[in-house]
């Protein structure tokens, strides 16, 4: 038997401890991410609303076409349209895809000068010269908490009150 070779029959105690510590760290980091999945979905939807409005605002400014933003209480969704004038008639063509708001639920839409809406479809105009109607959107989370989104008519940015942050 050669003196340079040793028979190894398994892992040392130190190697096993290192593996256990690594597995513990991975589970410690990933478990909260998995348990708060619903809250992450809600934040994603809030940001998607803000992004859709900002994109629509920018598109209206760039193309010089008027656009519409529609909040649909029955479908619990947000839709965007471009208004085009052809042969004297105004056509409403879809702009982008429908944004389903679930797990959030639309509770109320306030449009300055038009009133407060809690049912049906609410249309908000986005004008080509960099202005839109002022909106306050109230949505309900799964846990019953409510979040208000305020849409800036001059910039198209959205302030989400629960996060105390403005999405540009």
C-alpha cells in the first residue's frame, strides 16, 4: 500500500456543516420571497398601471394624436386607445394590450370635472399637447387595504400613495 494514498469513506464534519449553513442561508433568503408573492403581484400591477399611463401620455405627445384611457370596472382592467381622424369620422383603435388588474380590484375613479365613478367604464382623455385629465384611482388589495394612485395631468407620472413614491 502506498503511503501517498488515503482511503476516504465520506464527508468530514466540516464539509457537512458548510453544506448545512449554505442550505440554511438559501432557504432563509428565498422563503420570504415565496410567502409574499401576492404582495409582489400587487406592486407589479400598480407599476404596470403607472407604466401604461406614462407610455400613453408619451405616445400622445409624440404622435400628436389624442388617446383614451379606459378603466373597466366589469372586466377589472385598463385599456388604451388611439383616436384617429379619417374621412371626417373619429376611429378608436386599440393601443397596446388590455391590462388585467387582478389581484387588485378597481374601487373608484375620480376624474376632475366629470365626477366620481364606481361602476361601468370610465374614459379619460390624453391630449396631444402634453396634458391629460386629472385622475385619482382607488384600488383594493387582496387583504382589503386600499391604495390611491394620483395621475399628474402635466407630466403623465403617477404617484402611488402606499409606496410614497412617484413613478416617472
